[in-house]
C-alpha cells in the first residue's frame, strides 16, 4: 500500500511525464509548421494545403500542451488529481 506522499509523488510524476510528452509533440509540430511555411519547393496548391494541415496539427498540439500544463499545475498547486489519471 502506498503512503499519501508516495501517491502524490507518483501522481506528479505521471503528470510531469504527460507534460513532457505534450511539450515534445508541440515542439515537433511547430517545427514542421515552420518548415512548411519556409519550404518553397512544393507547388502552390499543395503547399497551401500542407501549411493548413501542419498549422492545424500545431494548434491541436498546443491545446494538448496547454491542457497538460493546466493538469500539472492543478495537481501541484491545488492538489487536484485528474479523474482519468489512473484509469
């Protein structure tokens, strides 16, 4: 049986891992978007589509990162443990 402090540490570790994963995914998506914007080797209609698609992927990744930050902060600052964390 885990003590309360061990449970808290495990919870914070899981949320920190989730946060790091979301950060890495956002950085990768952001890099792909910048590359798409700067790539002039793709013909125009395909280039526009590629920019829109990578832009959407970046927005989604940013929202996931924002959510992970919020979950981590809620836990570490207010002691709120997300219901879905141990499901």
